[in-house]
C-alpha cells in the first residue's frame, strides 16, 4: 500500500499533508506532518498539482483557499470538527453589532464562511502573537473559549470577547485536575494544549500547540505527559525514541481517525473528494489567513 501511494504521488505530482492527530500509518506516508499553522504555510508554498489533506474539513478548506488554482481533496469528506461547528457566521455578525469597534479573530478551527468574516485568523501556535499584532483594544475571538482565555491572560491590556462563550473541543476539555495529579505521580512534566481548561493550563509546565510540542521536545530528557489528542504522543515517540511520552488513552478525536491508508490511496487514485468553495468566500478568507501567516508564530 505504501509503495502504491508513493507511486501515485509521483505520477500525479501530488503532495500528502497530514495533521499530527492522524493515524501513524497516514503520517508515515505523508510529505508534510504538522499542526494547523504548519499545514497552512506549507500549503501556500507547495508546487504540487494535487494536494491531499489528511485531517478534518476545515484544514482541507484552508489548503484550498490558499491554492485556488490547484486541486485539493480530502479522503473522507465526513471528517469534520465539532469545535468548528460551534461558530456560525450569524454569531460573528451579532457579536460585531454589539462591539462595532472590535477586531474579529477566528481560530483556524472554523469554517471557510466564518474565516471570510474575520479580520485575521489564528492557530493555537500564534493566537497570542495575532492578538498582540492588532491595534484594536477589543477582540471578538472564536470559537474556542479556552484558547481565548489563554490569549487574554497573555495579553491583559486587550479585552477578548469569546464567541460563543462556551466554545470548546471535547477532546481537550476532557483533561482534568485528576489527570494533572496522575501525571505528577508519574514524575513527568505536563505539556498542555491551550484548548485545555484554564485550571489545567495553570498546572502545566509547558503550554504549546502540537507544532510547539514537537519543537520543545527536542530539548531535555524528562518524561512528558502530553495533554492533547493521544496520537501526538505517538508522533513524539517516533521523533524522539529515547524519550518517554505518556498519553491519555481516552483523548481521541474521532473525526481525525476517520481516514485510513486505504482511503488515502483511493483519494490519490481517484482524486476525490474535491474541496469546492465559493470564490467570494475564498477571497475574503484568504486575506485573513495570509494576514495570520505574515504575523507568524
């Protein structure tokens, strides 16, 4: 299967991009593996004719927005994101009516239609830098309330308005103070994603995006308890085989696991399922994403 995938990539001048939460069988044949910011940047840089995005729907949409002249496919179109679904264009417009002078920051974990209403997007890797880059004192920020709270603590001179006020990722809100206590009993450092609850973040030794976790793990030798989707610990064990990484077995993003290596092979062979978006939505969303990329991490 891997040989067939490699041959198809060569034949079709295709690149396979995979998120850190994808199954390891997918990551092993991907050309790019990274967090949402890394995938967005690499999508913008690619010279491939065909982009196969192994992740969830909003990631494939982002790749298409940055590559309107290339074919972008997602192997399983039903791979969605419950967090992204919690923010709607109507919610953003209502918040803007209440706060007309506020800037709108939309997390990359959102639909293309929501990105099209944003002044700028962000990822967990650069949310703080994005907020700091804005002149406005009020920031409408959605859909993850825990990431909004993290940015608020780092940039206290701004007023961040989370929309919706209780937006969350079910995987990350599953981490609790009981998990903190269990990690301490193991003698490990706690490395926490900023989508985790604030009380968990406060107890963490490191708060980082998944891309940040990859970089931070290059230094040191301590055991880590990784407070994010469990596949991240698998990826870290591959990258740093001499280190110990503990995961929470229940921390599973079901949508991220929908893509199999058979699905990837079919997507390359049949070039399905293509991501198609309205041109005006892509144009407006692209401005917000490119502004984010210019800020960097």
